[in-house]
C-alpha cells in the first residue's frame, strides 16, 4: 500500500505527492494541462522498460522519451517521487499492486492512464532532485504487464522476439498467462469543465483544397454559422485552371475576412505553408476541404486550450458513411459513441483536418515538412514535431468534424500516381532526381522517412519485422503460398522505400 501526502495549491487544487517536490514550481504546474508530474527521466527512468517496443513499435508517440526538454509527456513515473491530482488518483484507485516491484506498478499506471484513460503525465525538469535509482524489472513483471494490458498475441510475439528458447522467458510467460487476465481500462478521467473564452483571441482558419470547390463552400458556410467566428479564413486552392470556376468564390460574402489563393505549387504541405504565411491570428485552426463542423467548433477549441492552459489540440474526427451525410448524421454518430467520447488527455495522433495550434508554436515549427508531399504521414509528423518541442498536444472531444472523404478530388489525386509504373507514371516530389522505374517502393517512402526522422534504429527494426509478419498474417490462407513467392519482390520494394527515405533525410526538413 502506498501512502501519499496531500497539498493544496493557492488556487485550491488538491494534489497528492510522494517525495519532496519544488512546491513553488508545483503551484505553477497545477494551473496547466498536466495531471501527473515527475522528474523521473533525471532519476534513472528514462526509456526504462524498452520491451514496450514489441507492442508499440512506432505507432505510439510516447514509446521513447523525448530528449533535451524542460517538460514533456512521459509515462515513466518514479513511484518514490511524483505528484498527482487527487481526483486522478481516486478515479483509478492507485497503482496495480499485482507486480513484484512497485516500479513496475508505477510504469503500468503511467502507461495505461496516458494511452487509454485521458490522463496527461508530465516529466518536469527540476520538480524533484536528481536522485538516481536502479530500476530493476523482472521477466515475470514484463510478461504480467503484457498479459494484463494487451491481446495474448502480443505476449506471444514478444516471447518469440525476446527468446522463446530461454527458460526465464518461457517461465515468465506461462506464469503471467496462468495467473492474470486482461485488465479492463474503460474508466476514463472526466474532462474539466470548459471555461468561457477570455478576451477576444483572433483565430485564423486554413483550408487547402483541390478540385472540391463545392465542399469548400459548404465548409465556409459552416464557418459563417460559428458561435465564435474566425478572424480570417485562408483558402489555398490547387484546382487546375481548366477545372476551376472562379465565379464560385466571393470574398465579400462572409462576415469575416476570406483570402482565396490559387496554388501554383504542388502538395498539401506547401498549400498549408502558403496559408500560414498569410495568417495573422493568435491561433491557427487547420481544416480539410471535405469536412463539416458544428457551430461550437471554433469556440470549443479555444475554450479547451484556455481551460487547460495549453497551446495545441487535436479535435475528434468522425468518418462519414458517405459524402452526402450532414451535421444531423454527425449528432447521431456522437450519441452512439456515448461516454467513450469524453476524454481529453495527451493526443496520440494528429489530424490536419481538425486541429488548433497557437501561432507561437506554429512559428516555432516554421511550417509543414514538404518532404511529405505526394505521400502520407504529414499529419502525424506535424503533431509529433509539436510534442518534441515540449508542447502537449491535447485530444479535444468537444470540437468534432464529420469527415466526408469523397472519392474524387483532394491532394491524394497527385499521390495516386505513386503506384503506377512505366511511362504513364507522373513523378512524385519524394523521388527527387531518382525516378521510380519498375520497383514501386512499399510502404510509402514518406512513411519510411518519418521512421528515420523521428524513431531510432531499434524501433525501425521492429517496424520491419512486424511489417513482414503482417504481410503473411493478414493474408487469407489460400494466398500465403503466393505471398511466399512474392516475398523477394516485397523485400526489394521495402528496401527501395528505405532508399528514398534516406534521400529525404539527407535533404533535411523543407518548408519552401
């Protein structure tokens, strides 16, 4: 049983703590987005429990701790030196004490509350003294964690990756499998009550579009009906001259400033960067041309950021069943979600269709990385890059969009050329001066570029192994012999993707 001391901040926040925190710093932190605070990364906990890579690979932003930051999201909690909001501790009932080691109990608590339950655990430099601890996690505890938190297949996969021939691993696996069951994580931390907007912050709204003028006009009408209207809307339209209808756009038809710019460059990243250069607002909301938004959309983005004293959030993106659906259909979908909708926490993905970021942070990033044009992954790159600045990206369930995803138009029109071979193929931006010939790279070189840009060698290795595991396991039994025959070609395609990714890495991030 762990006994925590209580502290009440000058603002009335009730906190529980272990160890000796810097209380003046804590008073400031309690007014922000965090729910748990620690200095564990300076106390021997940085990147402990590396076995998490067998499950998360590169699909969890916080699998590895970020470097050289004063503050960052981190689930690696030192049980002997941390602070937590009393409400959070009581909501989840404290640590799971089934583990042999309290250190593993704290890691379990931090991981689950961050990944599944809407909590923001933060590493804060200087909150506690840098007293180094020896972190020792037994093989039994490793497998217990996997059995409790993931499907059995993940435990089996880890067993084969770490060494099924090792007696200690076999013993740990069977011990955990026979003694424990999957742990329910349906309890969520309730969002804070959103406060009214303070002041009159200016909001810039960005819409990159291509061959979807009618959808763009629908979105502009939704913006006209906002309870808190944007200060300005920047539309960057890449519709080819032969296919566009300039008469559809009327800048004076709206109660806010609208700039319509015809894009002469190629790619959605360039389009967003061109729009950013024209923005003058305090906040920038990123949108897609094929979404519909509710009247409180912008208001709730600003209210959430101000309530949590944060600078970036990612809204709730709901996929439409077909492109004719409306906001009435969105209401029905939200009702069907029920209470599972209502969690904030640190975002684990990012969407350029629905996100709000302070102008300060956008300026710090300079803009979107145009190396992603013609491919995929630009959304997550932008969000992860924000997190690596030490800025928490919150998930915002209050600002919801309906994503129509029409089959025609959009910037993926250019990217569809990536799978074509021969003379009919149009060169993609990521090819640079090395055009694709007969070996089409798979996965997308821009996805591979992200792996080299943001993740380490071990994570990339696990990605490759899982990629080829899924290559076989996702196939029908009848197709497996054919996949075996095609494996040499798929390996060539994978290596070709690595080749293009390394060329982009050598070029470095570009915004122009």
